C-alpha cells in the first residue's frame, strides 16, 4: 500500500525529541529563555523599555513564568509605528535575513533574523514536518510563496534541516504543480488549504488521480480552515491534512504544528510561550476557554516579541495528547479578532482597499468587499459606487476607471479582485457607515 | 450650436432604467432624444430634454450621478447616404466621433443625428460651411415633434 502512514506509537523521528521534554524540564527551559528575552528586549528595544518603565517594571521584577501576565502587551500597530527597524534588538551587522508582510496603509511590517534565529526557525519547521510523519526520503513540494512572505523560505529550510527533499516550486501555476507532483513523485505538499482544494479540482479536470499518487501528507496553513475542509481534502485526495500555525511577527510558519493525532497544533513551547487572554480585559483565560492567543518569543535575537497579541481566537488545550508530546496544544483557529481578511493566505485589510481606491479616485467612494470561495480559491469582489468625479459619460471612460481600480488593488495587496461599478446609494449603510466586508465563504 | 445632454450611470440589471424614466414621467418631462449605451456590467442613459438644468437637479436629488455634456444635433434628409456625407466631412478633419445616436422623424421626412465630437466647435463650423443644418436649440426638436 503506497499510502501507509507511519504508525502512531511507532518510532518517532529523532528531530522530535524536544517535543517530549518532561514538563519540569520544559518549564525550566522556558523560564531561562524568558528571562534572557526580557532582559534583551528591555536593554535593546526602546519601545519595550518604555512600556515596562511605564509600569514600573524592570527585568528583575520578572521572577518566574507566573509573572508573564505582568509584562505589557505588544500589538501589530507597534510594528507599523516603528517601521521598518524600530523593534530590532540586533545591529544590522548581525541580521542576515529580512521578511515583510503588507500593512494597512501600504506600510508593511518588517521582521528580522540573526543566524541563530534562522536556526530556531529551521528547527521548529523541521519538527513540524517530523510531527506529521515526514522524514528523509520524502519529496516535499513547497507551494508556499517564496519571497518576502515567510511561508516559502520558512518551509524550505525546515525540509532541508529534516533531510527530506524540497521542491521549491512556490505558489500558483496549478498545471505545473500537478505535472511536478506526478513526475517527481511528490509525497507531501505545503500550501494554503484553499489552494490545495483548487489543486484537487484541477487534478480532477486534468484526469490526474491524486489518490493513485505517492502524495500522502499535506501541511496546510497561513489561513484559518475548518475540520469540514480537512474532511473534504482527505476524502477527495487520499492524503492526511495537517494544520500548521505561525505568523511572521513571531517567526513565520512553525510556531505550532499538529501531530499525527490531528488534534490541534502543538505549540513549540521551548521557543514560544503561549497564553490565551480575554479579548476585552486582557486577563488570562482559564485553560480551555476561548480568547486571543498571545505569544512571547523565547530566545529570538533579532526581534524578540513580548506578549504579542496575535488576534487569533483559540483556547489552550492542556490535556495530554495521545502522541505523548509534552507541548500544549491550541484549538484550531477559525477566526480572527480584528477586521483582517485572509484571502488565499494573504493578509488583506479593508483599509488597503481604501488606499487603492483613493489612489484612483482622489476621494474615497462607498465600497463593499464581498468574499466568496469558488473551487477552493478565495475570490474578492469589490463593489464601488460611481462618483461624479469618475463618471465620464462614455463606456470606455468607465471601463478605464474599472481597470485602474483593478490595477491599483493588485498593486497594493498583490491579489486580483473583481471590481464592479454600482449606482450611488446602492451599498447598504448602517449607522451612516457601510458594512465593508461580506464574507460568504463557507469554511 | 451645441445642445446639453444629460448622462446617467446605471447598473446593467433589471429595473435600472425604469427608475429614472419613471421619475421623468412623474415630473412630466418630455424626452426629446434618448439612447442607452451598455457594457455587460453597467450602462449609460443619455437624454436630451427641454429644461436640462431642472431635470439634472431632479435626478441628482434622487441620487443619480448626472453628467452634462455638449452634443451636436444635425438634421439630415431621411434618405440613403445622409449619415455618410456627415461622417465624410468630420473624418477629413480628423474629428473623432465619441458616440452618436440617431432617430428619424418620418412625418417630417427627416432624420436627426446626435453626435458627441472630441472637437464640437470645429465640427459645427465645418458642417455649417457644408450647408448642414445644425440644430440650434432643443426647442427645434420639441416643436418638430408636435
């Protein structure tokens, strides 16, 4: 049988050893790394020092992991406000890699890595692949985008660290993905779950039978997805679909990863300290209670993060997992606490659409974003009310406006949207403000 | 003489045309000339009316985007070749026809062509020199209807 999974209670990959650290040792390691991280952040990053000073805290006041909730939060806007390098704790001569993701006002956030940070990243990604049963000899097709986005390179170095074979194909060009998958005998694929659904559809159209291929594992992340999607993927392609969790601000993909029990991502707690806090009060939630995931990096050099509010809604799962890992898990993330949309794995904010519209029109028209999912691919429609400024009396002039808006949106967010011009006053307003996003995607 | 034409943005969907037309009917506005241009997503309703300022205000008050443009209306004999001669004149002067529409007034034995030129003044000058009847006011259209 080609599709055999490694037995659950069989041999674990040696790379996974840190996942099984006894609890007391894990906590001791976390505490040691936390103390170093707080000291480093306090002494080297103006914002962290200011925030702690405001609370009358010094690194010496943090005496154990129990003191973590006394530390101030860090939020996404802190990264934007200090753009580009304001939160770096290392001089540029020690930084060997920068990544960036788009921000709301065209200002991206920038993250940095020292050589040791890259080692940590490769380590957690290696353990991610090992956790879902991949090993030397596996051929892993990396369809995450390569570039400023952390997904591509993050997965790439994890595969190499594992000693498996990486196909650095990057995202898109589905026919080529399928050809490579067939010709190279791909055994695992990394991409967004919605993109894999698209691959499934394309495979069916092209007569490629995924179930007959050696492909047996999918490592899916960079966007929320549900168990229903997992069931569909597994039924239609005959693979096992695993949820990987991560975010650039913390390191990229590899903050957490599901084991073969597929029971929610284990957080790689030796490098990332997880908390879940109440959205409104910021107070820690009891285990199992839903709130916002807050992460502190343990040992990141170039860009330590203290209590970073991820805006991901989840709960900490402390019950032991059948796999025996001592690492705590989080419930799979299905929603975000803010207005950020994740479209084909790319973060998009309504304000970015506003930026794009402003560039074309000069003044902001009423608009509405409608998200749908067609053949596993997210589609974004932007309805824009026509304004006197752009109404040009000829069909050609209007089509030109439409094309300009299209191009502007693609420039700002890197994705194509379907732009529709609509009559004034046709977009519903509530309390004077339009409802900006209608998400009709069925997860 | 240029005439004022009102253009309205409409979505290309059922009922889109009825609302402005219904408003004009209620306000007892007589439409002298009308055309609809469309793409698969939207349309443009073009109107020539007698009291264009009042009609524009009425439509704008109802939330429509109204654009006022200068067009040139020309009377031609209702017979083959009438349009060809006009086009020949403007083509030779490299004047572009951005859009046009036409209607015939059979009882008057004539056709009326409405043009939007990129250079209307020059077009009028050339056509007049050729002896073409450029319609001087909306009243002319109106009177000829009755």
